[in-house]
């Protein structure tokens, strides 16, 4: 079996390659080598130069990736792609090939994950600390050739371990997730994740939560992070040492749990909204003919809103329901603009105020009834959701229009009144974010 042990240096955030080194290894001997600086065709940040020693001047006359692409394809053809934290190097190289319109597909092995399995017990599996612990001479740290050469020596050591043959077969199995998982995440941790709805926590080496997400299928959603090519996702999975989860039973409960968890942990990789949430409000006004209109506008421009939403689509959907329920005119509900009389595609029950077939007074009375309905949304009710198992139900409790929290209750529990659920309630804080989550469910939009 032939292996190519590879290391690349990059510009950092833009992930453009600045150097590559490839050692072709047959299991006993290095049989070929390719090492080259690469002109990234972009600026190299100062902090990257401080780390690698590679600056703009050094790469000014170096070949562009397109000029060495054929050499890389030739030396890696038919070989297994090996690297320390293989997903990083592989994504950099495949990204460079993608930019020039070529595909790059190779089987992968990660020396971090192999080392964790075959050389257990080390405090750190970073290349520098592992080489130090194993007395591997690493010359030229953070340069492609130095790191690739040290990784080759480490890889040879891994091949010599008693269980190497079985472990290598397992890692190369096409159904194995070993080449996909973050280098520092145990496979058992990933396999323990459920394929049900809930939230999940990415944790770093100190156990600090660095990301919270929600999913209808936790395992599938977590795996998608490992395939992501964004810089943020790559940085996050490299730092991930553990993944925890909480089942929710339904997407709604997962959304509520996620919001609470983010506000509690403030994970570094979650974007906590600092901007003011934009709202859209329904309001009423009387025109020169004395007809009451229902219309919508941005919340901050509406002094006396009847009811508030968080996007235009929900406002329109709700307005259509109110219009149909109270036999209002689509024209005067501003569902149709610049028309002499209404001709809405689905609302056909206007009584003719727009055609002078109904009195303004009679029409306005129905508008006032609609306003009363909209203004009295604050009530006590329970949203019922699917539980975490077949014998359970979930619920969301709202009193006087305010969210109090969620809970889980066995189906055989005797619940005769809303107050009976208090014993099962997991209290939560209400917020504008929560209102945004709940509004479509409350109004059944």
C-alpha cells in the first residue's frame, strides 16, 4: 500500500496555500518527495508570517497552484492521503483544485486519530507535543517539509504497532466516519448521538461549551458540521473534544432549548444577536370616506400597533385569515393595492363596501370586531408537542400571553387542568427571541 504524507501552510483565514510538502511512502521507505512554496495570489497576514516565517517576498516568484497541480495529482494518484488533522490539509488542497476546475478525491487517514487509538495515554496529540513525547526530531516546525517529515516518522511508528493492521482497515472502511470526525473527538462520542430531535453542545478540551445547535436529527446535523468547508466550521471542529446532547422530541421544543442554552453559555462560535430584531405591526386608520383600514408597517414606525410580527410573510398570512374570518375587504386590508374594488384570488366574502353595496358603518363594525380579536391574543393555553419517547408528551405553557417554559409529562399522568402541569414545568425566561419562535405556533400560521 502506498501513502502520501502531506502538510500544507496557508494564509490563514482565506485558506490559500503558501507551501506544500508531500512524502510518498511505501510502508518502509520514502520513495518520492515533492516540496514547494506556492504563490497564494493574495496577501499573507503578519501573524501567519510570524508563525511560519513565510512572507509575501518569499512567495513572489513561487509557482501558482495551477502550475504545480499536475505534480500533486501525479504523486498522490493511487495513494492514501495522510496528514496530521487530515481534514484541514485535504480541504485546503481540494479547495485549490476546485478553484482551477479540477476534482481531487483520495482516501484519507488522520495521524491524530490513529495516534489516539494506537498510542493512547498522551496528554496532547498536537504534532509538536506528540513528537516531543515520542522523541521524534521535528526540524522546521510550522513549515510544510519539517511537519510532513515528522508526520512520516510518526506514521511509520504507527504502522509498527501490534493492532495497526486492524485499525488501518477500520479507518479505511468506506462506511467508517474516522476520516470525517474531528481529530480530537472519540468515535464513541459521535456514535452515541441520537438520530432524534434536540440540541447538541460542542465542547473544547476544558469542557467549555463552544457551540450550541438544534436539529430534527442530531447525529445527521452534527455530521454536517464536519463536512463544512467554512473557516469557522473548520476552526470549531478542530477545537471540539466532546459533544453532549439533550433530546427534545420536537423541533419547537428544540428551538426553545437552543435559545435558552445559547443565552446561558454564550458559546464563542454562536452568533448571539446584538441587533434589534425588526418587527412588522398591524395598525388601523380611517380614510377620508370614514372607512377603517387594516394595514402593516415596520414596528418602529407604528405608534399604536394592534399586533406585532417578525416578518412580512407572517403578517400577510395572518391578515388573510382575519380578512376571511370577519368578511372584510381585501382592498381595505391592503392585501390588494391600486384597485377600484377587491378581486382577491382566495378571499371572496367581501360584502361589497368597495362597490358601495354595504354601508361604511356596517363594515367598520366588523373591522372593530377584528381589532378586538387581534388585541385579545393574550390568553392562557398549552401547546402540545411530541415527547422524547412514545410514552411521553411535551408541552409549552403560555399564561396571559407570556411564555413560562416547557416540560415533559407521561401520557398516563392525570392532567385535568392547566395548573396540573406546573409540577412538570421547566421554567424559562420570556424574550423577544422566544416570541419570534412561538408566534407562528400560537397563531397557527
